[in-house]
């Protein structure tokens, strides 16, 4: 039978561990919030990259390549682990500055987006990444008063070519005077909202969740315990057919690759992660002939989760461009935090899923295969 002193010590230890966990989740939530509030369309990830640099632990020595990939490497020898998450979000570039000061835009992403992606931006605040600093704007809403019957522009979903961006300029010269130029990036305005149950809602969470997970991992990591070499990569142009991952694949030639990302239901069609929900634990793609993911690495991640009593949600997935960038003999796994309403401006994530995934990754890279 426990003495009162032993029982009191056990309770105190439990309360302390809960307090540490709560503090860690709060810190991770703030990192995720900060990244979601930062703009970073494909090929224009510099603001996100700067936010990631500012969040790295003091021991990290980040390296940036000429494509914009940011990597942190620790350890030496085999196996060479690569943990990868892409920084970019779907957005547009300015394709025309009209004489009346309005802007036309064109999509940047080369991967499937939600059918209503462009419609999400109609009437919404937008941010133009002008060279002299961000410029606010809004996508205009077509007037319905002068339209009749099937000619109404609101009868069909908008496309990028239909969007007209108002930055408060009345002429092309005024727009240029505000700093707007051709090929400037344009993304949805930034707003992150706290929801009940510790959930977070905002834009770009489906991309920034992976980056926040890897930052949390680096904060937890004990470099001396890493078995072999570990490279943590924040890749550029993930939505441009995984160009950043392709560069990393050719430069690093890793043995074990864990891609921290999940395809959305619109990317995966009928086999997408529509049943994986926030607060249910990380989701992992089941290996198949179609996605060429590693059964061995899938098993190690699953066993690590099981040892820590962390539930995993299983998905049937065709993979992602980042995962496809790595060819055999590299072993590849695809895992991530489930995101509700992925691809929309109001995505929902549970930071506790990110924390659980970070702990799984730490366990795996600190154990010899």
C-alpha cells in the first residue's frame, strides 16, 4: 500500500507532467498561429521561411538552397533520415494591372484545388505581396442588378480569370505607386480563430501544420540521440508539383523519408482522407502499389505510436508530389495532422494532433532501424 508521501509525490508528478504538456501544446498552438498568419504562395515563401528561422532552437544551423528549401541537419552516418514539410500555400500572381487600377490574377498551384477555390476569394480581403511591403485589397463582388437570366455571373462558380482585385487604386499608375507589380503574389487575408476544444481555424493550416510539427520536433529533439543523420526540411514550391522535394531528393539521397503532409479529399478523389478528423490523432497513408509507400517505415511509425498509446487514423491515399519525388531504394512514409475543410480559408486543425505526431517522429529517429 502506498504511503501518503508516495501518493502525494505521484499526484504531484502527474500534475507537473500535465502542466508541461499543456505548456508545450500552448507553445505549439502559437507557432501554428504565427505560421498561418504569414503569407507564402508557391515560389514566394520568404515570409514563411523567415518565421521558421525565428522559431528554430538556438543549436540549429539552417541551410537555404537556391530554390528556397530550408534544412537543418544533425548527426552523421547511416541511415540518413529526411523529414519534410512544404511551406507554400495555394495563391495567385498578378497577371494584369488594368488602366482603371483593378488587378487580374492567375493561379500558381499545379496540383488539384477544391472546385470552389476561386469562389472562396470573391468578396474577401486579400494580400498582395508587393516588393515594398504588403498591400491590402479585396476581390470585388459582381453586381446582380444589371444581369438577367442565365447571363448572371453568380450562376456559376468563379474562376481565377473572373477575379478582379481592388487595391484602392483608380489608375494603373496609382496601383504601381502603391508598389504593385506584375507577378506579385496574392493570397487570402490572414485571420486565425480559436475554436472550442482547443481547435484552431484559419488559412493555410494544411501546409503550415507540417512545418509547425517539425519545429516542435526540433524543440524536443536531443541531437546526440539521433541514430544516423537527420535532415529536417521545410521545402519550397510543394504545390508546384513538389519542386522543392525533387531538389532535395537529388541533393541528399536519403534512406528514410517521412513526408509530413496529407492529400485533401479533392486531391485524392474518392479515396481521400475525408474520414480523418482533427482530434482523432495523426493520420497515416497505408502503403499500396499505387502510392509506393514503404511497408517497413509504415510499420515502424505505427509501432512507435502504439508504444505511446497515440491513435493513428489510417488512410487510403494515392500519395503527394513530395512523396513521389523520392524513388527506391529510399523508404517513404506519408503522415500528417488531419485538417478539416482543407483548401478553404477556414481550415480547422487540432494542435494536439501535431504534438502527438512530433512525439512519434522523435521516437523513430532516436531509435536504430
